[in-house]
């Protein structure tokens, strides 16, 4: 026996299948499977179910065949679900939607919007979309953007708790610590540079959790203890300000090529630079703590030279020696 949630998922998929055929005219089973993120066998079962329900889907044989709808068939399935509307409101881009676990809802919502347009407008929108690219995964130097890998069920639970105002129970592993359960009152979700954070309170104190460090999440029935309204931008600003002001900050001086400046200071608290006669930059940067400074310098690898402090020169050297020693011997098989 299927649960109601399973039937709802299949119903949404059937709607998406019909809208895809309306938009593209004809698609192969493999193309539909790719778009719907299911197997081709599932697509064939869905097509059979649609046909049995009276939706005029037919198969075209041959090299360029596939599935299509009878000409003139039109659906009235353009109403947006809650998640689809939420995806459009908070996302603004597919990256944002994925960060909050709304990627499939955004895709489904866009299909419905396109389907609701007059035919001439649908064609214009489709052609325009081919010429616009927002937030590519790699830049001109082929460096992939670092985006947190957040389990879909964790993102969904966190989003549900934030939107509905429910308490949330999370299995969270802070840096360098074992995972343990925490019960929190969620305030909001913030995504910065591909990393998503849950802003919450715990026993009345502000807490910020990196969502990729949450391995399990459960929405609780109890209402969260939080204000009815929140200025999330201001809350994020206040928390980052407190974070930057805390800890044992360290200042380092590094020589590096100008093109690697961003790699070294992308997360620095402060940075000041001067040009050296040999073309390198002399960079004086302040970091949150020693580990932060070592990590930032290591991003530039062999192109950076630490001038001071001495402990950072030693740390970079020791790490480089350890890496060289490990790769000087045959790999373990």
C-alpha cells in the first residue's frame, strides 16, 4: 500500500511529464527520464498511466521518435504548489533553490509558468533562456565554486521548520567534534558563497549551524520560541560581526602573485597590500585564528611565501614536507 506522500510525488511527476511534452513537443523516454530524474522504466509506466487516464500520449517510432501529445491538447494544471511558490520567492536562481532543497520545486514551477504563457510568448521565453546564464559552476580560470553538499531530507526538514515555525532536532557535528543531537528554535536560513547556514536559538542563546554538518534532522510538533518577524539580513550581520570580533585573531604577511590575491584573502577579516619590485604583492592579512590563517595560505600552495610569523612558515613547511614524503613512495593498493 502506497502512502499519501508517495501518491503525491507520483502525481506531481505525471503533471511534470505532461508539461514537458507540451513544451518540447516530442521527447524520448531517456530524455524524459533525465528531466524527471527517474528511470526509463518509470517513464514508461507513467506514460501508460497517463494513457489509461485519458491523456492523449502516443509513441512515435523511428530514429527520431519519442513520446508526444496529440495536437491541441491543453492542460489546466498550472496552479503552483506551496513549495513551488516558495522556490520562486526565495530562490531567484537554481543555486539558491538547491541550497534550500527546492530545486525540483523550482523546476516544476517554471514548467507551469511557461505552460501558462501564450504560445508565442512561450517560444520567445524559451529562445531567450538559451542566451542567459546565471551563476555558472566554474569561472574563467576553471575553478569550480565550492557548494555545500546538504542531504535533501535535511534541507527539507530545516526549511519546513523555518517556514512553519516548528522546533527542529538536528544531529550536528561541529568542527573537530563528534556529532550529537541538539534541539533548536529555527530563525532562518542563509546561503553565502554556496554554503547554507541555519540561524537558530538554543536555550535562548543565538546559534548558527552550517547545514552541511547536519546529518539528520527532524521537525518537532512544538512551536519554536521566536519573534513573529525577523530582519534576517540584520540578524546575519550581527552574528558575523560577533564571529569576526571573537577568537584569537592573527595577522600574517605573505608574498604572492597578484592573480592569487583572491585565493588568499577571500575569507580574511582585513587585508592590506603593497607592490613588491619583483611584481609580487606583499599582503598583510588578519584571520580569525591560526588554523584559519594556515588554511588560507595553503589555498595558494607553492605560489605563496610566508614572511611572518615564524610559526606559520613552519606550519606550511611541515605540511609541504609531509605531502612530499607521502607522494615519494608508491601508492598503497
